[in-house]
C-alpha cells in the first residue's frame, strides 16, 4: 500500500510502498478516508537528531485520521464493518487513572500517538490499537471533519479551561487564525458571548478570521496591545489563546492579559510566558494545552453535527501529499490540508 513517511532526520516526507497491515487480537484495521496534515508534523520533521524523541524512523505520518472499519482483530466487539469513524489520537495505556478518566493524553506511561510515536494514517490503511480510540461520526463527511480529532479537539480543551473566566462582557484574544485558530474562533462564538479578537500577521489572514466570526482583527505586532486595550476600557483581555507559541507571541500574550486573566498556550514552539509577581498582572494563570480527552472529542463531534463549527479544508490526493506538506511549510495552507487516499 502507499504511505507517506518521514524517513531521515532533516529530510522531507516521502511517498513509499509498504505492506498492508494485518490486525492482531484487539486491533482494528481502518481503510483511511482522510488524514490531516498538521504543523506538529513539521515540528517533528524539524527536530535535530539530538532532539528527535518520536517513533524511530521510518515514521508514517498522520495523527488526524478518519476511516471505515475494514477488519476486526480477534476479540474486538462493538464495531461494524464499514462504520465511519475518526481516530482519537492520544493513545494511552488504558489502565492508569488518567486513562480511566478519558484523559489519555496525560497517560502515566506516556502516550503512543499515531503519526508521532507510532505509525499514523497518512496511508491507504491504518492499524488502530484499541476500539476505544474510535469515535463514530455517522453521516458527517469524513474529509471535512477528520481534523475534529486535533484542530478542533485541542482548541476546544483550551477554551473549556478558560470558560469560567469568559463570562458575558469579557474579551478573548486568539493569536493565529490558522488550522487550529480558525476553529477556536468558532468555538468561542458557540460557547461564549465574549468579544473575540484575532491577531495574525497578514491582512488576508485577518479577513479569513473575520469570515469565521472574529469581532475584531488586528495585525500581530506590539501595536495590537494598545488596540485591544482600546476596546477593553484599558484593562486588556480576559483570556489569550496563543496558537503560535513562539517567543514574540508569548510576549504579546503577556502584554495583552488583564488582572486575573488566563493565558493558554497551544502552539508547539519554544515560546514561554514568565508568570511571576512582577512579570504579568496579578492573579493571572497560565496553561500549556496537551491535546484533549476522549469525552471531549465526543463533545466536539456533537458540535460539528449541530453545525456549530466547520473546518476550512484544502484537499490533496495521497500522490499529492508531499506538495501539501511543502505548502504547509511555506505557510500557504488556509485552514487544514487534508490527504484523501
């Protein structure tokens, strides 16, 4: 079968032929209907040999996966052949306290996420380790909704963590309106009545943010701090969600936040917000988000079924997958690049 793999440190993904997998007892074989390309994949492929701690190469990419059930390993029950599902990505041990709570992304044994720590779904077929990691999507279009598993799940968890702060009359700032950020805008509009402000680096990105619900959109630079204060009576934002995660956006988040506000860092990079008595306003709390829980993925699917969120997608065939990653690397993808085998 065809698969897109990262094969050498410092290289780019390659389309190769590998054996079609066979499910062992307890496993499920999916025929892949869609797989999302993510900036996290670029982070993995950008790691040096010293910093690379993911699955030993070669690695089949793809941690956002949708498919139909092709074959059940011995002992698997509760699934029907041909059923349309999406894959919950943070695979844990299933036995520790976190996993028993559905919080497998925080597994005490460490997670084995496909496309990161095990082979993923950027291929014609994919093995899933356990039926509990599959969520039925019914009549939802798998190509349009495959990225619910990360591009929606991760911002959903980020926003849920700040909901107690986002009461009527508050202001939320989203830094970065890309694959996750444009979903965060919609989630904020669906879950709160807060004013939603978006910061990004180009006018076309700001226009995109407005098209999915942003109330205000400003260029992401130091002037944005005053722009946000001008619409918040000089107080600043009640919550800031940083979907970029580099140091300039972390510094921006620290300058935007008001007393007792919440800063949530989602972007995978090395930026950091120093939280202390003299570095940010008092009573500010900060959090770095790690994906989301199985139950939260089910909640996200329900939001999609009700039409509350819609992910902007660009579609590529598996033969075009390397071009999708080149476009992602160059910042040319609006929303999510989806590979359709």
